[in-house]
C-alpha cells in the first residue's frame, strides 16, 4: 500500500486531496502546524504537527514516515499576505519546498514529490498567448508568484541534478461546495446568503468584474493529484485548470439570478489590487494527455452547493 504525506491540511485544497486518497484505500498522513485539522468533515485523516520552515522537523517526518508520495500544499496563499510579509512568504513557499527536496535528497528517498504551484507564476500573459500552456515563461508580478516560481524551479533542478522524483503543478482558481470566504466566489455567496436571510442590506461588494479567470472544483482537483501520482511524468510541470475562461461579471450575474431579491452591485476599492492579473485561463491538455484526467463538475453545480452551504451557516 502506498503512503502519502500531504502538508497544509488547514488549507482549502489539501483536505479534499487527502480524503480522496484515503477513500482509495491508500494510507495518508496530513500535517498542520498544530497537528490538528480544524474541519470536522476530515476527522478520519490522521494528522501530525510540522512546521515546514524547520528543516530538522521536515527531515524527521520524512525519515520516520517514509512516504511514497509527498504533496506540499502548506503555504502562505494570498496575494495580500505576500505583500504584507514577503520574507515569510519566501521562507514558507520557497524555503519549505527546499526543506522537503533537501530532506529527500539526504535520505536518498525515491518518493515522488509534487510541488503545488500557482497560475500566479506566469504573471500577466498577453491575450494572444492565452490559454496559458506550461511552455509559457514564468514572469510573476507579486511576492506570492515569485515564491511559487522559485519553488517550481527548485523542484525542477533537484530532478535534473539529483534525479529526485519531482512533478510541478500550477493551480489555477479553485472552488468547492464548502469553501473559505477569502475566495471571491465564496465571499459573494456568503454576502448573498446574508442578504437573503435579512442580515445585510441588498448590496453586494465586489472588486474588478472585468477580469477573466479559470475555475476548477476542488473535488476534480483532488482527482488530478491522484492521477499525477499514478501517471504523471517525472520532471514535468502541469497546469491544473478547467480550460474554460470565466468573466467575473458573468459569474456574479449567474449567482444573483438565482436570488428572488434584487441585489445592487457596489464596487469596493479595497477589493481591487494594483498587481491583479486581468486575464488568466489555462490549457490543461498536457495533463489530460498524460493522465486521462478531465474536470467533470460544472461551475454552476459547485456554486449551487456553495450557496446552500452559506444559507445553512447564515440562518
């Protein structure tokens, strides 16, 4: 039986990946800083404490647990945080990755290491080069993207120099049926639920609605990581995305159309960032060709579930 070590279990994606692995009769261990998983939905997943910025702690876990697959989701994951704490972002997102790579090298492990990157690594790609393929140059425009791009390149170098088993992934926008409100679509769903339960006035705050994004349901993403662990090619980078562009204004209109209340849209300057990428959607054909993976859950379906979730919370 394969053994998976999945970090960042307090994040949005990692628990869904770990749960999918567990349900496939595979041993999985998760990590958080505290050693506890806050979300009770994922209580069946064993979890241990690990600070990925601590090299000795990382090496100790690799040595003791001897995993066959390591997926590193632990990260400082928002653009705002990366600007506020660029040093911490580099220490966690780049340094944490380096700690795993160096631990695997020193221990002569043949485990597969999957680096979890981001579309932010690509930066502002000209419209005539969209959708974004893995051949696009990395040109990040914020500390988060820089840290993830550096981690991506380290994983590639450790494969080329030391023949470590590494795969890099570049995640585009994610969503899910139970999703943190720091993500735009979940925040909108919460605002709508608060309005419909009479707790807020009929006004929804938004950022830039002209931007274009590419959303994939976290349950499809979990299947993508499983597929890569089985069929991904070592030393390669893969976009994980739906391959469909979504104009944010259209997405909001679809959410509002389901409401019986007429809701006014109000642009909030605090939700607009100078370094925000205007248009980013990806090409997932490489991932499909190498593993057979395809996203199956429609964005509308996810948002219906997400709205139901927030209605229950906001009662």
